[in-house]
C-alpha cells in the first residue's frame, strides 16, 4: 500500500510538472507536442550531470542535477520556439520531429559516453545507483523523494504566476487573442518565447524525475515511453488549469503506479491478468477520459495558429 | 510581359525538390558534424557509408543483394509514408501510423501462423486491422473532438502491448525464443511470392511482389487525391471543415473514412514486411517500431506528394541501412535516426525555403515596377 502511494505520488509529480509545461506553452498560443523530446533531453542532462559530477552531498547533487536537466530542456525547447514562432512552421510537425530527434540525440550521446570510458560498452544505458539514494528519505517504508516537494512548489507557483501576475495575464491573452494583445502593446513574440521556454524548463525537470522514479538506470533507446503525451492528456483533462491538472495527474499517476506494483496485491495477482494489460492501462484510461472531456474543451482559442503581425 | 510563364525557381515541382534537397544536405551536414565530434578521423568515411549504403559492398552481386534488402524494407516504409501523406492532405496528422502498422503485423502473423491462411488473405487481415485502428482515431476525432495526434500516440502503445499479448500465444511464438515462428517452416503459403523478382537481386528471398505493390499503391493514392471527386471532397474537408459541410459534404464521415484508409495503408505496410519472412515480431518489444515514425519523415521529405514519397522512402531507408554498416565500435548506428530527425525538423521550414526562392524574384519585379513608376512620374 505504502509502495502504491509512493509510486502514485512520484508519477503524479512527473505528470503535473510536464503538464504544467504544456499548459504554459499552450496558454501562450503554441502547442507543444515536443514535450516527449524535451523530457528525454532533460533526462539526458540530469543523468549525465549525475555521472560526470557525482557528489556525496545531497543538496549539491540535487541542485546540479536539476539545474542541468532544466538547462537541457530549455535549450532544446528553443528548437520549437524558433521554428514555430519566428518561421511560422507547422507546430505538429516540429513537435513530432523534436520527439524523434530527442531520442536519437540522447542515444548517440549516451553511447558515445559509454564507449569513450570502455570501448567494448555499446549499451545506451546510464546508471546512477548511488546518486539516486541522495534524493530519497525513508519515512516508515515510504520512500520520500525531494522531487515531490519541488513539484508541489512549482504547482503552487504556476497557479500564482498564471492567474495572479501581470505576466500570466499577458501570456494568456496571447493564447486567446494575440492580435488584441498586440494592440495594447504586448510583444506577442516575446510572450510566446517565454511560454515555450517555461515549458522547456518544466519538461526537462519532468524528464529527470521520470527516469529516476522507479529505477536507478535508464536505457535511453526507449525515450520516455509516451509520458510526454500522457502529460498532454493530463493537461487536457485538467482543462488547462493548474489545480485541476494536479488532480488529473494523481488519477493518471495511480494507474501508472499500478503497473509497477500490482504483483504486491494478492487479489490483483490472483486475477492472473498478464502484465502487458497493466502496462496498457494508463493509455487506455487517458483515451477514455479524453473521449469524455474533449467535447467541451477550454483550450486557448489561438493555440496552434502562428502569430502573424500582418493579420488583424 | 510574360506573366503567365513562371520562372524556373517558381515552379512548384522545382521548389518541392529544391526544398527537399536543402533538407537532405543540411541533415547530412549536421550528421557529419556530430560524427566528427565523436571521432574526427573516420567521420568522412562514415558519412559516405551512410549515404552510399549498398554501394559500399565489394562485388556487384553483393551490392544487388544489399539493394534488395533495402528495397524490401522500403516497401513497408513507403506504405506508412503514404498513410501519413494521405491523411495529411485531409488535414489529419496520422501519428497513429506506427500503431496501425503494429496492428497489421499482429493480424498478418496471426492469420499466417495461427489460422494457416495463404498470403493474400493474410494481407487482407492486416489491412482490416490497420483500418479498424484508424477508425477508432477517426471516430474519436469526429464525434468526441479528441485530437488525432494524442489518440494516435495512446493507440500506438496500447496496440504494442496487445500485439505482444496476441503473438505470445503458442501457435504464433517460437517456443525457444521471444520471436514469432519462421514462416518458411510453419506456413510457406503465407509468404508473399517473389515471382522471379528475387533472382534479379542475386537470389534475395526478401525481394517479393510487395515492392511493386507498394509502388502501385503510391500511384493509386496519387490518382485518388488528384483525379477523383472523392479525393477532392476529402481535400476540401481538410482545407475547411465548416466550408465542406456548408457545401453539403459529410465532414465527419470524411474524417473517419480518411483515417480508415490511412490505417489500411499502414497495416498493409506491416504485411509487406512480416510476410516476406525477412524479420520476425519480437514479443517482448517495449518500444513502438520506428517504421511508422520514419514514414512521417519520408512523407514530408517527399514534399507531401505520393510519387515524391517513393523516392524519399528509399532515401530514408537507405540511410537507415547505411547507418547499420558504419563501424559500431566507434559510431552509434542511431546516427541515421538523428539525421532523419533533423530532416523532418527542417521539413518544417519548407515553406520558409520556398518563400526565399520566390522572394528574390519578387524583389526584382518590385524594383522594376518602382523604376518604371519613377520614369512615368518624371515624364508627367
């Protein structure tokens, strides 16, 4: 039971972080389908940081990992911002390209690192067994992870920024009606760049949290297994609002956690359902949920449409 | 002046090819830079290996055999690319193609190994399975407003696990390995016939009539999209859903039909690979096969034209195969995925490249008009 709660919360943290990233980007008017790729890059950054600068001090280790992951995510999101905001490229296409590219880049980098330390090592796996322990605090069998607190703080901060600050109001204006926003002197390009960069920040962070959630090594060939897209489903289910996203993330996180720990429950193990079914569960739930919630979507009105100064 | 005759750079065909070439050259250049960063000594040779692929083999016979392998894998890739291309023309981004491909593989292998059916029935099974999956995305899009990209991705993963479950059954899976059974032993009638094509490629058994069938499919897709009322209606729906409805077209039906056709194409693609007995399905697979995603690359590189897609598919498959030939102890073979990724990313800029090609001409024309006007002004 403790284990289920622990996994639910850590997966919910990942989903809410990345979904909030998508939320910022979409509120500014740019659909970020590249979140999956951004997560991979964040994960890569974090894992490389843990490998190259191992530290025994928990605070230093967490700080370097997070900072590098976030920087990787933000740098990678520039690809989306530049193509979609400045060159008005198709946002779906660029997002898809970023997902493919992210996994390819991560695989190439990790393999090169592995081969450079040991010429016979051609795997695409990075390990961080000792480093990971610094992130955990054991409280009566519940493995508390510092990332949980970070996710909570970011959740509250996102709500505050989006709804209580001038920046948030302007950002949302650019996603609803960029022409109207421009007419009162808001720089739409700058706002959309900030939206995408924030999503890079949060996506990168989500990526490193994801690969450290259940295991102490990651095979970069598999990317992040559709988690970026699950986060987008969470965002849609959460109606682009931080507090609802948090609840949606908990629901999805629960089903994802089930696939990790179902063998620990006697009644579930007794049902003798193949493990493949539990692996499918989060994706099935998200399809069903989307089928019932997409009809009355509260999506920002101008999302997906490139902003052109000339059209009024 | 001759306003009707467009200059060379303004012709749409030339622009599409030009933009594709720019993408390819830039993609290869970046690939070369990455290779140089890993190990500068062999980078030039490695990039040439990727580019030349089968040409690097020593003898002509070996070259032909390798070309045959690449062609055998181009057929399924082309089908996936056609699936994406067809849907994109109707305004739908069929990122569910990998899932439809998986469904096709699952149905084809199940029909071949568990039901012992001949190849042409297995192919039908694959098409129907892909179409069904496409229909799910289509219905969700038309009636529940679910973005086809999100539903496609979810279905990719769901289908992967379903496939693993179905193909793990005793009738299909080899008892000693995680792979599906060898078709040539279990059910030779399910292998797509070669019709003598294999002999052209040094007796390569992977070369079958699947290759010409895929090319015919490309031509059929081109005809449907450009020469039929049905295709026109679908494209109209893609341009403007509301407008199509206003003109009396059933826009919801069109969306569903499009994804059904797209799904069938991708499903057929899987049959074209797995029924040649070239590869087997791995029932412990944990990642969605790259074939469908490479199809997206081929589509956009082909300038969203079914005929252009044939060449683009061959190129993408060729560099993917070339990537597996480079020295694995020095360079990761995934460098080809990296190059395809960069190429798709750059394809997003196609509009921008075309704009630059037209802009030069427009600038000159503008200058001309200006000078003429000032002359007129001077005369008056």
